[in-house]
């Protein structure tokens, strides 16, 4: 009787191991098939926003002088250090919008300057390199120039004004805008819910239930 029980237990144990191996094999095949497609979806989800932004920029018509730049454009720090030397000189600067002020005949947009890439778009991956003011003739609705939106301008330096940033007197170069481009907002990647439920050999775990 004892040996019969042991034999039966061995058979049951072997069967359980076979079933577990089968399930793990099925799960591995599932992962291979699932994540092969997953990589394609991941690449598409990463490239699609970039392509859409690029197409939006092309469709909206980035001005040539914004995209290609000008012959010489002094740096912000250079102008702050020697204002008289650069008055009347053209620059191509850009950055993120900090504030919009409507004057009686002009509109001023305060910008946190950032380095521009080769297409003239401000680089959001680096910190600010200073502040400057863009001056537009007439009225600009502040709702069209929201906080942190990226702006690139080509214009002429008309003056450097000392204005307070908190209690600190700050030298603001003022640029009379000739050409400007408001860059489209970035499109966040989209996430989708995968079909559920599906088989999982681990209780409470459903591999791949979320994917891009």
C-alpha cells in the first residue's frame, strides 16, 4: 500500500511538472509574439509624436529666416555685457515665454532664453541662459502666447533696460520683432489598454496587460 501511494504521488508530481512546463512554454511563446509587436508599437508611439510635430511645423510654415538663421547673431550674455556695441544689430533668439505685457501701443513678451537647435527651435532639455524682451507693434492677445510656450524671433536690438527680477536689477535686452514663430505644443505619447483577461501562470499577474 505504501509503495502504491508513493508511485501515485510520483505520477501526480510528474504530471504537475509537465503541466507547469507546458504553461511556461505557452507563456514564453506568448511573450515572444506579444513583445515582438510591442517593440513595433513602442517605436511607432515614440516616432509618431515627433513626426506629427515636424509635419505641423512644415504645414504652419516656419519662416525661412527662423529656420535658416541670419549671418551673425551675438549671444545674449554678450549684449548684456556691452549693450552699446550691439544696438541696431539683428539677432535670432528664442526660448520659453515667461510673461506678456500689453502697453498702450506695443506688446512686450518676456522670454527665458534657451539655445536654439539647427532649425531655430529652442532646446527644452537645457536650462535658461538669460532673459530678454520681445517688443511687438500693436496688440497681441496674451491667450495666444501662453506661459512656457516656445517662441523664436528675429529682430533688432533697440535697447537694454534694467528691470527688477525680484529685488535684483536685471539687464533686459529688448528686441523689436521682425519675424517670429510660435512653436506647436509637443504631443504626448498615447497609451492603450490591451485585451484582458488572458492566461497567466502566476496568480494576480497578467503580463503585458498594458502596452503602447
